[in-house]
C-alpha cells in the first residue's frame, strides 16, 4: 500500500511536469548563419523571440529540432532582413539557438512548413549528426 502511494505521487508529479512544460512558450536567442555553417550573433546576442521547440522525426530514430515562432512567419522575415543588413548579405539565415549544443535548428511556421536555414539530423541510435541546408 505504501509503495502504491509513492508510485501514484511520483506519476502525478511526473505528469504535471510534462504537462506544464508544454503550456508555456520558450524563448531563444538569434544567430545568423551562412550556407557554409558559419554564424554570428544577431545584434550581439541581444535579440530573443518567443515560441515553441518541437522535434520532427523522419523515421523512428532520426529527427531534427525546430522552433515555431509565437509571432508567426512575419517575424522570420524581419529577422532575415536584419541578418542580411547587419552582415552585408553574407549571413542570410536567422536561426534559433539551441542552448549548449552545436546542432542547427531552423524556424518553422508549423510542423509541415520548415523555413530556410541549416538543420542537424540526429540519429538516437548512433548519435549521428548530419548538417543540411534547407532551402524550402
């Protein structure tokens, strides 16, 4: 009986943590990248945007992360123009920053419309990383 109560409390806490983590928007800083995979902070790292981090699986173990902007695609267009203007057209992709990671993630309108930028495919089984340019 005692262990059942502990298990129940543990499952409740775990459920609440999972649910609450999906109820608020994340925020991220912005970098500008070029097709070669080089990057610079947009406005010295002073710009942040709100949205939601998502993961898109291409198969059972291969995925990439992306960031849906809370304010919509219009914000992506503004950020892209800022990147182009600030870096004289060399760094053309605004990208969200994944904390403590060297993975690339693009912005997205939704799970089906991934905006132009670099992305990193990750394989859960082998920890393989493949960086690709998304031009859609």
